[in-house]
């Protein structure tokens, strides 16, 4: 069976560090290594709001797929253009992989969010199967869009085995790995860190600086609170530069306003690094008992958890033990690929 995998962007776009890109790349590699006849179809464009040229490109790519083909879409491409999927929905077996519901992106104009939500609903109803990256996300899609639960499948991300991170001094080196966008909550993190400024800590933030307005906000907050010597905005890090950040980290902090899973959580746990993250989404599934959870958007709760971590040696020791225990039961990318392959196999023509 040949699976056609429709991905957003060109090669450079897909190499950019993001959870969605990593998931797509690793699943694609694992499916191919497992014997699946997989062919990638990159479609450049400003997804999920493509221009006319991008629309023509996607339509032409779908028209070239043989009848009965299984076509797996990254949801960023599929969910905003149901009018392009509809003509092919009977001829092809369409599967949509949803990394994040389109309207859940923080900071969208309400009218745009409503339009994207409606388009996503139409697109997902055209698909033979929908794949979500956490049970929470699958439930949310079913409830939000009235989907048949039997057509919605959960395939969580995998993780690569990694050595235990030595850390710095056991507590003071904090790490945040996330694109600097409103949804990821760097502004909340800076405010919370300002509340524990009387304690010893340093925080490295690794991730693409994609949102100029959010970058200005975060830099202004850092300057306002006099934290320029303690918080570093590193920009994107991959490969060995990112590994060095993990190796030095004592605690990973993920202050997101919303996450469907939180792949950096399991990346940290794979190295035995405890995690402080926000609840109310898919993160608890990734975290297990490997760290602390606070409500999303709650600066006071985030600051209190940071103070507990920084001042309580027994807590730090217990969380390191829990993180290492969680490390031993994390799924691999091969396991994720096998789960997805089972979903796709049910759609063979």
C-alpha cells in the first residue's frame, strides 16, 4: 500500500524546529523504515490560509493521486480548505492528522477563529479517518465537531532514547523549549520568574522567534523586571546545541496556554529531567507522574510551583526519581508509526 503524505511547506519549512514538523518527519521516517510505501507531497503555502497559487498546487497534487489511494494530510494543510478536499473525498481515502485544532491558536481574531473552526469541521467530516496526538485532543475533536468517535484515532508522539542529563546544580538551571508565540506563554513565565527573583536561578528559552509582537512583549517584560542577565532567548536550537541545553537543565518549564500533547515534555523525561507544565490539555498524558502541573494562564500558581522547586530539596529529589521512572515507559517513534500504520491499513481500497 502506498501512502501519500501531504505536508505543509518546502524542505526548509519542514526542517524548522516545531512539534508538528518533528512529528511529521519522524512518523514519515518510521513508516518508510517499517516497509510502508510512503511518498511525501510537500505543498508550499501560508497554511491554513493559502493563496491562490498554493490552492492550485494542492489541487494538482491531489488530482495526481491514483484512485483509491490513502492520502494522509497534516491538518495544517487540510483543515482550512474543505472545498479542495470535497471533490476528492469519494475517490481517495482521506486521513487528517490534527496537531492542534486551528481555532485553538492563541491570539486569533474571533471572526477568523470562527471561520477556521467551521472550515476544520467540514474538512474532518470529509475524512475517512482523523488522527489526534493525544486522547484529550481526540475527545476535543469529537465534542467540538460532532465526529463519529470510531473514526477518530489517537497516535501519541514517540521519543528517542537519550542519556540522563547531568544538570547544573540540581535545581537552578531552568529550560523552556518552545516557539515564542502567544500560545506558548513565555510572557507568563517571565512574570512568574519575576516573582521568584529573590532566589537563585537562570532560565534558557530555546525555540524559533516567530511572532514579532510576542517577542517585543517578552523582551519588554524581561527588561521591566531587570531579568536580562538571568533569562536568555536563544532562538531555535536543534541537534547538539539543543542537546547541550537539555544536558545543563535541572527543570523543564512549559507554561503553554494550550497544548495537544507537549512533545518537549517527553523529550525532557527521556533525559530524566523533571517538568513543570500547565494542565487542562494533553500535557498530563505526556507527563504522567514526571513533574508538576499548574493551571494554564495562572502566573501566581506558576510562581508558587517554581518557588517550591527552588526551595525544597526533598521535592526536587522526588521529582527526579519520578522523571527517571517515567523515562522507562515512554513510547518510541517505531511504536507510534505502527499504531498509525494500523489505522491506515483499515482504509486500503
